[in-house]
């Protein structure tokens, strides 16, 4: 069930990013993020009942660190994207974010078959290819790539830290993660003071937050039933979902490299699952 849960997590992450991106085009990104984070906390309440576990200091503490890593990584990543170049920042952050938990899992002693290794390599290549923005590769400053590297490490730590939470803690680590993330996002709201979004943008933000929390729940279930190296890689394929949705719903054209990335993701996934 681990690969299936991880793939479902990637799909949920991808749709969440897509709907959140649509909302951010209509209103403040800080407002969208805040609404999404609050929505996720509400969605988490029934999950605590359906998927019971033992709350503990370790569950809350490690979960809070994961939440700070995820939210902090997003802030750093967006800052890197703002100062560019996007063609370097986006694929670099995606690669590091996917490769770090894979490397850590192997370092812990997780043994992969030959098919798994090939699948992981294709998956990493797919993440980079899909995230690449053509025509924006001129490096004017080292700051953008450094921020991308930092953001990617933070994204990878999010997966690693969730894997490190107690196995019997149920969904309680996500409570710590979401509360910590809300503290960070709340400080951004305080400084930015954004206006409240329209009903359509707020609705998209709610949908994004719902799917984001669902993705977190699915990943936590996946990593507790299978190898961190494989589940984190499969969950990191969410950019593929965003690209496919943009192609079919917004009529955005896929570049040749992105199309190859989608194909590599499918082949790599098949090798891992089989």
C-alpha cells in the first residue's frame, strides 16, 4: 500500500498547488496561504479520530520541526523564485527536495532493487525536467540558486522529519506541524496585512488547504508502511500533476523537456511499484 498512498499523496499535493496557484493569481499569496493552513487544521480534526494514535512530546516536537521546515522552505523558495532565475531555482529546489530523503533513506540502510534504483533515477530526472522553466537560465546572481538550495533542503527535511515521528502517534505529528506553520504564516500576515480575498479566491484557497492536508495524511501513512526513499520520491512527483492540469485546464503548452519528464515519471513510477 505504501507506493499507492505515496502516489495518491503526490496527486493531492499537485492539485493543491494548482488550486492554490490559481487563488494566488487573484489575491495575496499570504492570504491564500493563511486560509489554506487554517483549513488544513480543521480537516485534521476528524483524521485524529479516524486514525487514532498516542500524542506525545516527540510527536508534537518533531512534527513542529517538520512544519517549520515545510513552511520556511516555501518562503525561501518563493523568495528565490522572485529574484531568479526561475529556470535554475525551480528545478534545483525540486531536485534537492526529492533527493535528500531518498539519500537519507538509503543511508539508513534501506535496500533498493535494481528496478527501484532505475525508477528513482528516472523520478529525480522527471522532477527536474517538469520544474524547468525554459528561457530563464541566465544566472545574474548566486542568491537565487542559494535560496533554491536552502528551500530544497527544507522541503526534503519535511519528509525526513515526518518519517522520524513515533510510529504509534497517528496524525498527532501533523497537529504540531500545522500549528508551527500557522505561527510562521501568522507573522507574515501581521507584516503584510493583506486584504481579505474574494469568495472565489477564498474557495480555491480552502480547496487547496483541504487537499494539502489530505496529501500530508496520505504521505504519513505511506512512509509508515514502506521505505522512506521510495515513498518520498513518489510523493515528490507532484509537479507532474501541476503541469498536466495546466496543460488540460489552462491550455498551457508542454515543452519537449516537460513532456519527456512526464514520460520519465510514468516509467519510473512503474518500476518502483512493480
